[in-house]
């Protein structure tokens, strides 16, 4: 055994100014991580471990163990938090043993298990320390102390599972959604083995009887109103989610608020009122619709609106050519005046009292919690009666015919599907693992049924028929770039066997990328599910890309807006601009509505709208264009897990 000589055996106090890092220090790579915590610990607790140094013989000493501590001390001196003559305890060893001791100091030590750290932090708090004080003394954020305390409060059996590698840290964090140890353990025991490795499944089981604060019903009621009524919430310290713990109270408040809306509509004289948090597109499209009209509006108010619209159009045209502060100020000023005029005009928008007795309203709640009114709807069984009534008094034309299920014309739907195709292709090409799953699913669905299985793969790739020539879209350019970036040297080999050998030598990632690109090329034009349509595997795969179609495609005059009717244009304006704007423009001609929406969608930032309206202009899409599907599967949970939650 090597006898390491350390002379003297007792540590000596040596001024930091006489210390320098030794070239014999085994730690050569600078590690900046944890320096803030180390400095805070030095200030709060002092130097708890001696430095190990060698004597150069000229009054200076070289540090072979403790270089990070020395660096932290120098930093504190530079910040004025330690004096220049600060001295630290050092153990002096001979140079012949310096490297061995440095290596031992940096390799033999073992950090404490995180679970022990969690409990140690909690113990400090239990002794009367505040989270802020503990955070300052250890050089960490207060939120980190709170998170460690939260983890320390988890059921002891689950902490032990974590110590024994039966739970990952991410899964342990998921259990902090509730403080109820009994509930934590019941859910843990009821989960399938694969679910115990899935933080989402754990969190979903624990929060099944709670409501996410981002839920549209929670937004409709409002968090302040819910809490004022005695509702409690629980925040996920390890995520951004906030959960409402009393869903019954939330539904009671929502019902009361919706009942108030019902009473207001009843007072207006509508023949029927239906309220459903989810907008029933099928029911609405089966209905006809009576048109509101401006009743008794002063002529000067109408003239003022027309004048302001014309001025705004001129300014927006000018902004397309050049942007100036003066034009932007003028745009803001006109928008403010228009909003005031539109609010006044909305007060003159009304429906014929006789017509209202046979028409009604459908009230729904948008994803952002705002209330959406579909007024003037005529149910199919009342359309003939209303038409007869209108024919007698001659006050209006025939009631609007019910729209087909998808509302949009088939030719427009085909064109939208064609414009959606390259977006789907580029996203599938960007997700090789997903493309492999799509392909494997397709092959397995075809060949693992009752059909005869061939000797080898018999998959036929068919490219979609080329559409009309047009300027390449951003998605098409991205897809082309992906194709050009693929390795193609293997294609140049003389024989098929040689090409196969070359292809096999490619990295696995390159093979998957080639497969993803080829799968993407075979995709066919298709819109997403609308109005209760069942989602397909293709729809589900696109939703898993989490891509935003709005980032590739925006509605414009030529591709969409100019090809729908006035009612549909007004419906869009209600969604993006709000009810007052739509009501004040209810008598606008289709061409004017198209121009206004086209300008707003083409450049939301220069539209002069509110931040909320700008956000909607950037994200609004026709039904079926988005990759999101309402029927996307939720995280799987065992039946016992749901009961335990």
C-alpha cells in the first residue's frame, strides 16, 4: 500500500492571494454548472472542506484539490463579498503524491441521492427556515426549494420506489399533482406496468376528476369568479397547468351564467333558444337563417362609416407600399373612430318581431371561453311556415336554404385539400419515426387480415396526380429541400444488389429520412374530419406532428374568401373581429367583406386590430384544414386507475 506523506498533518490557514491552481490538478475541464450554488454555500456555511496544496518553496502554494472552491472564492472577492486577505485551511502534501490525491478527490466522492436531498431541504423548512432563506443560502431559486419540498412530501412508499429505480424522477414529479398519500398509492397500484413509466398517464389518472384551467368552461366562468364562490385550485409545480378541484361548482356557475344569457335572449322575443357549450355545426347548417337589418339608423352614422371605411382602405393600400409612423398613427385613429361607430351601429341592428317568433338562437362557448351567438336560425320544420308568412307580408325574400353538411362547395373543398396536401407531406417527411409507423400500420392492416401474404414485401407506392401548375408554396419548397438533402449516391451503383448494399451502409437516420420522404410523396389530398366525421389513422398521424397549418397557409381572396357566400364571410368576421363588427357590417356587399377580410388576414400586424383579434387572424382556419382532431385519443388509463383517481 502506498504511504502518502502529508506534512504537516494538520491543515494550515493560507491567504488566498498565495494560492494558484496546480497543473497537476486532475480536473482539467472547467465546469461552470453549480458555481452560483457553490458561492452561496461558501458565504452561508464557510469552506467545509480543506483545499489540498503543494508548497512551491517561494511562498506560493498550488491547489491540486479544490480548484472550483478556489475559483468561487476569487469570484466572491471580485464581487466585494470576501476580503482580499481572506485565508482558507489547506492541507499540504508532497508533489510526488499530488496527482494521485487530486484524482482520488475527484473520483471517490459520491453525490447524495436526490431523494435524500429532497428530504434534507424539507427538514430545514420544518426547523423554521423559510424557503427564501434556504434558497439564498444554497444559491438556488426559491421555486427550486419549493419543488424539492413538494417531492419530499410524496408518499414514503413512492419515494422508496424512486430510490430503488422503480420510478423515474419525471414520474415522481407527476404524483405531486395531489398531496393525498392514499390517493397517490391507490393510483400507483392500479396503473399498468407501462403506465408507471408514463408521467402523462399518471398525471391524467390523478386529475381525471379535476378541470384544467385552460378548459373553455373554466375560461367562460373565469378563475376569479370560481375562487370567489369557494372553488379551490391546484397548481402543478412542475408544469404550467392549474387544475380546478371542484368541477361541480364550476358547472353550477356556468349554468347560472348561461341561464342569464338565456333570459336576455328570451326577453328579445326569440321563438326558441338552445344552449350547448359545444357548437353543433350539423344542427346549425341544417337550419335556415333570417337576416338582421339596420332599423332606424341615422343616415349620418351610415355615411360616417362609409367615409371611414374608404379612408382606412386608402391607408392600408399605402401601407402595403411603404410603412411610416404617420400612416400607422392615422390607421390607429381611424380604427378607434370605426370601433365607436360600429358600437353605435350595433345598437340599430335588429330582427323583425314576427320573424323572431319562428326563429331562434344557438348559444355556444368558444375554446377561449367567449360566448358565440348564432341568431336568426330557422329549424327545418319551420322554414315552410316562415316562407309562407314572408310571402304574405312581402317583407323579405325566401328564407335561406339549409347548407349541406360541410357548408363549403365540393370544388372549394377539393382545392383546400390540394393546398393542404404539401403541408401534410412536409410534416410527415420531417417525422421519420411517425412515417415508419404510418407505413407499418398500412402494410399490417392490408396483409395481416384474411388476405394472402406474399413471399416478400409487396407494397406499391403511387404518387398523387399532379395538379395545375402554380407558383410553389412555402410547404412545397420545404419538401423539395428535404428531398435534395437526402443521400442519393447509392442510386448510382450499377446493379440492384450493389445499390442495396450501398443503401444498407447508410446511417439508420438517413434510411428513415428517405422512407419518410417517400411516404410523404404518396399522401393523397384530404381534409380533416368535420361535423362528426370519424378520424382516420392518417388524420391521427398528422395531429401527432403538432404542426400548425396556419404557419403555411392563410385564407385569401383567391384561395378561399372569394369563393364563399356573405353569411359565411360574416360568420368568419364574428369569430375574428367580434359580434359588434359583424353586426355593423351586416348590410355590406360580399365584395367589400372579402376585401376587408383579405387585407386583415394578409397582414394581421398592420390591420390595426386588438392583440386578441390579431392572434385570431394569425391562427383562424376553415374546418378541415387544421391537423388537430377532436377525437384524438387521450392518454390510456386502466379502469382501476380511473376509479382510484
